[in-house]
């Protein structure tokens, strides 16, 4: 696979991912289907899923991007179910799936079956986050799914290492596995706690957006590498660091923050697109060496394993949610309010992903036997069943999750209530800012010339009026738009006209290109503020006019 092949993969996957945003299918599903279809194209390069690349180079930035966007208060409110899912469920799923596969598939060694169970135990962080946010699930459900997906890889990878040691014939005891898991988890959290404060200090200190973004891109890789070098969990170290940085991102310089958000949106979008396309492209590799089983037997085995994986998750989530409520009133008060409908959604959202495939590909092809190296028993079947389960969960559960949410009639988010809360917060902040300005200008050391003071007070007063505009009744405007929506639409038209005039002045050699770009950038920032506010408007963001972008 050469450089051109890599470029083609990135370009094609991002194009498909962008197209998915305008279609009915979630991007992960469309990308996986595209990858599967691409394997039938003659001359398609062999895109391997190297665990030495996927885990240390793709997993840290994806986890970092997801964790920085996760609501820390919501996560802390859901910490009990998150721990139950990220640790308890992973251990239960690995053992339950492993033993079930050993019993259902003739000739499957118990060690290989338990290894398969460990591989399939963790749901995918990227798929869960992408689909949960696309569906607009209630905050408690989203918090559980996101929190579980951020931490479960650490449990699964540690468990996989223990199972692999047993499978290859090394002496391993379950007490050793528990000790390794605890040391890895505690060490990973400790690394994150130690690193997050100095990293945040550097982020606050740096005022140059370019240097700030270089630091931002280096953080997940550096933290992961440091934790792994210390033989602790790189996954937990990245998650802890990212949660802290995301929760305190408001302390960072605004210009660096704006640019950082754009950089990470681009990076995460490209990585997610490539990851899901790579899943589908693994079909030729997983089919290699399975001729002795036959197509019908393989299809039957794949169906069985998929059904077991889905059933095991459903068997776990209901008791794990409702049984603790029987332990006492104190636990009942601390738990989130979940109904059987919300628990069913959590149980049905267990899509597997690229981490399971990457871990499966790390299984060695040979092990040391009495007479020398010999093939690893059932390695090909483990790879195939991992691949088919990943594909089946993404397609079956991913495609049915939307109609299931609609059928269950979950309590939906209330856009009007959220807009009212945002407007109230904006009014409170704007009024506090205006009062603070009065205090500052009352100090003789802050004396300003009359025009500048008037302009500064006008900015503060304008923010208060803008916040109050949310309370005005809808009257007139385009198809009965609310006044603040009409205001944004008209403001976008005005900004577009300013851009056209600036470009015309540049074309007429009245100003140079650099001046035009500087002035257009200022207009772009103003329009970005308009569209950021419009994104919270239940009426929807106004469409920018032609030439506004």
C-alpha cells in the first residue's frame, strides 16, 4: 500500500462521510457498506488493519476528541451506571460470550472462545457517540453511552492480554489479571491527573494559535505514549486528561479556542471516516484460510455469535440498572431516573467497531508448541467472527436504532425550553457584563475619550437588547419568523453585501489582497457568531445567502 493508496482512502472516505450527512443513513453505516463494496473492485489495494497503527495512532485522537466534547457534569451524574457498563459489563460479556461460543460452535477451543469474548466485549466509542448525537437521545442516555465507550477499552484490552497469555500457553492466574487491571487502571488515571494540570497551564499561557494547536494535537499521542511506557492504561490517561481540558476550555485564549475547535472537527471527522471505511475493507483478509468451514457454516456461526453478543448485553443492562435500586433508598436517590425504554436503548446501542478488529488482528498466527511453533488454533475463525459481529452490530443495530427510538416514544429534548434557558443565561451574563462595565468606567484609571466610552457602552447595551429579543413575540417577517431569526437573516445579507463590496474594491485595485482578506475575516467572525446563536434557535439556523460563505 503506497502513498497514493493512503491519499485515495482518506479522500474517498471523507467524501462518503460528508455525503452521509445529507442522507438518511448514519455515516458509520454508509462508510462500512462502501468499504465492503470496494473490496469487489478489481485491483483494490490491500488495506491492512495493523494494530500497531490503529491502537496507538488512531485511538488516542478519537478518544480525545470524544472526551473533550463530553459533558463532565452529565458524566459525573451517571458515573455509577458508567462504571457498571465500562467494567462490569465488559468482564461479564467476555466470559458469557466466550463460554457460549465454546458450547455452540463445535471444535472451538475454550481459550480461543474466551479470547473472542474479550475481543467483542467493548462497544465502539466512535459509533456510540456518532449515533447517539445524531438521534438526539436524552442527556442521561447519551452520558451513559459516551462514558461507557470512553473507558471500556481499557478494561477490554487488559482482559484481552490476560486471555491471550492463557491461549498461547503462558502461565497466568486470575489474581494476576486482577492485579494487572487495577495497576493499569489506577496508573492510567494517575498519569492523566498528573499531566492534565501542566498541559492546561501551557494551553492558557500560549497566545499564539498555531503553537496552541500543535500542542493540542500532540497531547493525546504524548499522554498515551507516556502511560503505555509506564505500563499503565493509555486509554484512561487520555480520557482523564481530555475530560479536564474540555471542562476548562473556556479559560483558553478565544482565538486559539476557535481555531482548535475547527482543527479538531476536521481531524476527528477524517479519522472517523477512515476508521469505518477500513472496517469494511478487511473482508478479504478475514476470509483468507476459511475454506474448510464452508459458506453456510460460517454464516450460521456468524449469526449465532451476533445473537449471543446482543442477548448478553440485554441480559446485563436490565439487572445492572434496576437491581441496585433494591439495595436501599440512598442508592435510589443517587441513581439516574431510567425506565425500561431508556435501558432498552442502552442495551441496543452496543455497536462494535475498529478496536475489536484491531485487537483481533494482534492475535499471533503461531504459538509455541511441544515440537516448536504451530498455528494458533481457530485464529482465522476468531478474526472472521469478530469481523461479522462488528459489521452486523453496525448495520442491524445501527439501522434499527432510529425506528426503535421513535417507537418507544422516549422523552425528547425540548428545543423551546433549551432556547429559553439559553436566552435566560444570555440575559443574565449580558446584564452582569454591563454592570461590570459601569464599575470599571467609574474608576478614574479607566477613563476613556467620550466616543470610545460611548462605543463600549453601546456594545454592552447591544448584547442586553439582543438577549431580550428572544422574549419578543413572533410578528411579521419571513413566514412568521421570530424577530431574532429575522434579525440574523438580515444581518447575514448585510455581511454578504459587505463581502461583495470588499472583493469588488480588491478587483478594482483600490485595496490589496491582504487587506481584503483581513476585512473579510472580521466579517466571517461576525457571521460565525450569528450562526452559533442560530444553532441554539429551535426555529433553525438561517440559510446563508449566496456568496455569504
